[in-house]
């Protein structure tokens, strides 16, 4: 939902702000389930795009 380039970032780098909606139609997700899903998303973004968490 946002892209930033400029001050406080190395030249040629961009900072992206993204959001996710996680839901299960049958039950409430636990913190543990959400953490596991977010970990997989982070790993895939790092592997596929070279993204780094700031």
C-alpha cells in the first residue's frame, strides 16, 4: 500500500509497506498459526525477490 524511496535508504533501494488479511472461515486463527504463516510469507519474499525486513 506504500512505496518509499529516498532519505535513510541506500541508493537504488525501495521500502514497501504491504498488508495481509489472514482468515479461516471456520475458526479464529491463533497467534501461533499467524506467526507460522507470516514466517512462510517472509521466507518466500526473501527467496523470490531478495526482500529484506527493515
